[in-house]
């Protein structure tokens, strides 16, 4: 009696293949989520840097102080401009809000940052402006938190110099 050759797969072989495919699918979803989160964080940083340079340029063009004010919630900041050339730049009431930016909706984006204002010459001072104080130099820390866990996925620090220049440090994971 001749034995018939089976050309199909056993159920065990199929199950092992499905498990391996499932593991690869789970890994790729996790990697994709991380990539999307990193991309949204990088986009938010780029938006801030763009607003930073726009504020500096606007201060020079309009010959007025332009401020970037970080809100206490850690989620948004506003750009403000002094309402007239003769207004006192030391009074917050003399500024008009240009726009409010929430880079990463519903998520904390910064912590422990200092609000600041550009003069028409590009010099940075702490906000509210104190004309008797020296120009300011400080660090801004931007972060992205894991949803609901309170842990920080990504973190970048931007060093701001009194002359209006910035240096962006590399992204780290905590």
C-alpha cells in the first residue's frame, strides 16, 4: 500500500505562523505609535521655534516689545505686542494678544519656563519687562507626557541667549 503524501499544513504549523505574525503586528503598532508621538512633539517644537523667530522679527519691524508668555497650565503660550510706541513696556496691560498657541492639545508641553519679551533690537528680557534689569538668558524645557501615566516620553531643552539666539539640545527619554 502506497502512502499518500500530504501537501497541506498541520494545524500546529498554522497556529505557530499566526502567533509569529501577531507578535510582529503588535511590535509594529508600538513602533508606529512611538514614531507618531515623536513626530507630533517635533512639530510642536518647530512651531515654537518658528513663533520665537517671528516674534523677534516682528519686534524689530514694529519697533515694539513682543512677548511670548507661557500660561500656567503648561499647555499653551501667547504672543503679545506692546500696543503703542509710547506705552510703558513694564505694564502687562499695555500688551495686545496676537495669538494663543496650544502646540499639543490636552497635553502638557513645557515646565518651569520663563516668559520673555524681545526689544526692537532683538535683546531678550524677562516678562513683564523690567527696563532696569539686565537682558535675560534662560533655558526652556519642553516635554511630552505619556497619556495618563505622568511620565515624560520626550524632552528637549532650548537655551535662550540675551542676544535673541537659541540653541536646541538633543531629545532625551526619561
